[in-house]
C-alpha cells in the first residue's frame, strides 16, 4: 500500500469566509452563560501570553496573523472501515492559506505508516512547504492496552484520515482568556463555550482555535486502537474499539471549534491533549469538584474544507 501523501492539487478545497466576532462581546456572553456550568468563571480579552512557555508548550508564541480554520477528511474515512490511503501532509498548509510558513495546532489521526498502527495526533508545529521547522507534535498510540506517547521526529509531516487545525503566523495579538473552576453542570468545557456563543449569535458562523490547560483534576480521554479488521457500523462497536482512559492534570489540550456547521460536513469541536507521559482525545473532566481550566482562544477568519467525504458521519464517542 502506498504511504506517500496525497497530492493537494488533486483534492477538493472549499473556502468560506467566517463571521468576525467582537471579542469583548463574546467574553461578556461567556461570563454570563458559563456560570450555568461552572462555579467560578472569568472570561476576558487579553494580549496573548507567550504560549511557548509552560504550561502550554506550543511551537509559537501566539495565534495571530492569517488566522485560519482547516478541516481535512472526516470520520467517514475511519468508519465503518478505515481508508488507509487517506494520507496527507502538513507541509501543504502554507500553500492552502497563501503563506510562506504556518504555525499549526490540530487534533487528528496520526501518521500510521510511521508508527505502523492507527493513532491519535496532537499537532503542534511550525511548517513550510519543504520541512517541519519546529517539531513539537505528539503521536499517541496504544501498546498492550497502555498509552504510549511519541514525540514526532522533524522529518515526519504526514497525518491521516482526518484533522481539525488552526493555522496562523504565530504572532502576538488579542485573544479570549477563559478561566473556570469547579464544574457544576453536565457539559464539557468546550461544549459549554461553543453552545453559549451559538445561543448568543445564532445567525453567525464563528470558528476558534486555541489551547487550554486542565490545571487540576482528571479527565476522560480516548486513544484509537490499531485499525479494526471488522466494520464499525454502530456507536457501540466504535466505542468498544476505542480505548478510554482517565488522565491526570496537568494536561495541555489543543484544537478547534465552530459554532455551527454551514453545510460543509464539519466536526464542530475536536481537541486532543497531552501530559509528559500520555495523551489522547479529550471528552470531559471526571473530577468536577476539583477541575480547573485555563484557556486562550483566537478566532479564524477563513475556513478551508479539504477532501470532504461524500458522507458525513458524526463521531459517536464525542
């Protein structure tokens, strides 16, 4: 089976200009609505801190400059049987967004040809058309039922099946800071934020990328096992294939969310996180009395939908 990335010039690329949120208005909405789900809430517009520093450990300092949301592939390439030929290259992103290089954070499926198994991917790189400039991405796989974290080498720029990315020049700029403690409601952190914004601006399509740290407590994550040899036709079969774990803070989590799908078969939220020894796909915290979140989000200006599957399948475990 071929393991080279697909030619980006032969893939469908759909482009949509996103609505531009007033960050002060969004922060006001979050301060009002997040109290329904958390005991302590503070949302404000701030200058982005240096995100290369602890506890975030990102490849660039900020989220500013040519801010874009990119979704590639989709869950229909995983289920019922994985389409292993769906291999892509992060080095295509600068060309897609019209830049010489891009800072990319993303949640997706990792380069199975490199690790020889299906795996989760936490993308955290600066990349140009020729190489990965700052290799800080992490591959998460299962090994005899245990989570194994691998730092992606600089020569590896592939990913597979699906990806939700935020790209920018990594410049400083204004961002929304969200600090929450002690969950009192049922929604996960990202759903709380996304649904609050959607309720306040139902006619708008906003897209955000960012990072949050689970500073205290524990959270539920999953890691995909190796490719299933039998079709995954139901949510029950899918969840039996996935491996679920409870992971301990501190955890740094990156990804994207859009307030709603404008008819492009989008995954409305997707975040992957890591600690020093483990990681995976974020679901929700499991210690609501103890949990503490600290987040920084930036809006995208343009949405790119690449290689959209003919059929949209929601991810049943979200």
